[in-house]
C-alpha cells in the first residue's frame, strides 16, 4: 500500500491518522487503523525512539506484525514491529524467546509500536494524511482467519514433548550457570571486609551444594517426624508439670486454711500459747 494525496479521507481520533485496510480483494469492506508518533519516556524511549516510532491502535486480529511492516514500508524501511494487547510497551521479559512458558493469546483489538530505521520514515508518514486501503490477505500470501485460524491455533496448542524437554534442559543449564556465578561471587566476598570494615558471615552446612538423594530426603523427613513427636511429648510433660504445681498450691492453701481454723479454735479454748 502507498500513501496518496488524493482519495477519500477517513475520520480519526485527535492526533491520529486513519489508515484503511481490507482483509482481501474479495472483501472490499475496509477497517481503519489509527497511528501517531509515539511519545515515551525512560527505558521505553530507548527501545522506541520518538523521532522514528509510531503508535498504532485499533488493530484487528488478522493484521500481523508482517502485515504492519508491509503497510508502513511505503514510508521507509521498518526496523521493528511490536504487537501488544495494552498500550504500555513491553521491555525485555525474563522468559523472552521462550516457546512454552511465555505464551499469551492476544484477544480483541490490539496496539503496536512500529519503529523505522531512519527518521525520514517518520517525516514521510507525517506528510501523508490520506492513505489508500491496503490488502492484508493476498493470493500469494494468504492470511488465515475465522474457522481456519481457529483450526490452526488448535493444532498449535499441542505440545511437542521432546522440544519442551529440550527447552527445560536449556533453561536449567542457564539457571545453574547463574547460580554458580552467584556462589563464586559470594565465596570471593567471604572474609573480605567491605568499605566500612564489615565482614559478611554466612551460615553453611557441612556439605554445601551437595544434591539431596531420595534416601536423604526420606531420612530428613523421618528426623522431622521424630522431632515433632518429641516436642509434643515435651509439651505433654510440661502440661503435666504445670498441673502438679497447681495441685500442690491448692493443697498448701487448703492446709493453711485448716491451720487457721485450728488456731482460732485453740484461742477460743485458751489453749493457744505461742510463748
């Protein structure tokens, strides 16, 4: 699709340019995307430079990143296209490049950030306010939609067990490398005072870093059970000891009251002679 100076104009929100698209040549009904210059700050600004980035909204499900790249290629070479379900740009994710653990189906209309390779692409986009409709699904590049898209998504939903296992193994290898680096750094800092003269002290077992076997885990569980049983027994003895103390105090109070009564009786009979 190429921008044109002549042709029908389409209504657009304030600040946006309407870009009509149609699914195929057999379906002349068009749908409008709305694009404007992206204005971001901080880390997002580095990933999407303002003088080269477009923010596009109202993107239907059949428009892919490749389709967006072809639409805006008439303005200049496109460096990257990022489709999102929200307007906030996604920076580097922890599971980036992951096939199975970072799957997210985007539903409904989406937004996108389109970055040109050069600032001239943005200038050409701004200079063209009228666009001719662009065909998304072509005979040599058919885009699946409707029931065909659902069938494709269903077939993709099945997981290749071997590929999944390979990805898990790769992830664990990378994780082990990171943990090893952390341990090495911690060992280097051990016993070395910092700027204020403080030394970091860590608590370690007799065999740090040794992987537990099933037998070791079973032994530790049995040990924990014994500790719990012993603690319950000690609690029972403590409760018994408290009860004995209470009973002893009750007996002392009873004897004290009986002695008071005896003294009172002896005084009444004048037989009480303390000296």
